[in-house]
């Protein structure tokens, strides 16, 4: 999956490092969820190395994100589309989703995880308690209000991915109103006070009108594209298997026999892996 880039290769140790030659820079567009890239052969996106020869970036503050395989990654805590022309020196702003299938493993994981941190910094430039300006923590990844001292840490949103089965059938869906149009599984965010298993029961009932039993945890996945930590579960339909689809959330919800599943392993998402795992028995 997207996080499988090699044992110990992601280093999230916090520091106030300064960029140097060989480090890489993510310039994101906040308003439309884009990233500044150069499209190489076969539509593989590439991002700039330091120093980026662009006068528009002079005197900007570069924020350290993490290291992968010894390479440091940085970003700028501003909306990049307001700093740089849409197309400039072979680079342009593309939807962040270009990294989902076309990038090398390290870079696509870096792009999504970098976006997660960038968006957290952008959303916490001012204090939610008193409105004061936030400063960066010096010893840990945090932002601290200069006026009232409120300390804010990165937030991760837990969500469940649910493979609901009925014998040799699995419940497959398509989202309504989403950029991604492929097959998915029932999914949803954990609410305050819920266990992950309670979320599984609630989401399947809300989206498909089906009760479930034998809930079994499969595995987890960080999903920086949407700031989520995904928790995968399989479960079985309990009783009536008639689907009562929530058409506000979904455009399709159907039982699919394992022999009719056309998805192949993409080595990307937890959803895809769970579908293929069921397909292969």
C-alpha cells in the first residue's frame, strides 16, 4: 500500500531544520488541493529540489516536514497558487490525486503525508481560543499561541473501511459527488464516544440498511490525502441482506460475487487490498 516504502525509511523526527541542496520542496495549492509538479514521461509527477530557481520564493519561510530515505522534505505555509503563476518554468499546479497511481512509491507517500501536515499548519495559523497568532513549537511538532499559550498538535481522523460479506458476495459501493469514481467499500468516520466496531455497525446500517456480525479487524493505513487513519474491518451480513442505500452518500451499493470482481492489486489503498483479498479467497 501507499505507506509500504521500506522498513524504517520514514523519519518523522521533528526539528527546525533549514533546507539544503538535495532536499525537496512541496508547494501546495490550499484552495483547490493541488501541488506544484513537473510531469515527466509516462505522466509521472516530479517535485522541485532545492534551490528552486524562482525569485517568487525569495525570503519565504520553508517548513520542515520529514525525511524519507535520508532526503528532507519541506513546504511553504502559504497558498502556493497565490505565490507562483499557474504554469512557470515547466512546472504547473496539478491535482494532488496525480500521485495516487503515477508516482514512484516514496514520492507518492511523501506527497500525501506532506499535504496532511501542510493542511494542519494552514488550518492552525491562528488560535482557536483567543484568535492570537500561533508560533511553531521548538521541541516537538506543535503550534503555540503567542498570547494565551494554547498548544495544538496534529490531529488524525480515524475512519473505518468495511468489507461486508455474505458467503461469496461482498458489498461494493461508489461514492456520490467524489473525484474518485471507482468501486469502494462502506466507509465512515468514527464519532466521539464510539469504538471502531460501533462505527462499523452504524455505518453499514446508515449506508446500506444491513445489520452485521462477526466483526474482524484486518489492518490500518495512514491516508494523508484526507488526513485519515483508516482501520480495515471485515464482517458478515446478519439476517436480511436487502440493500437500502443512502443515496445522499452513495451512487451505487450492490452485492458482487468474488468471481465477478475485476479489481486488481494496485499496491495503493486499503480498500483495493481488501477487495482483492476477498476476490482471491
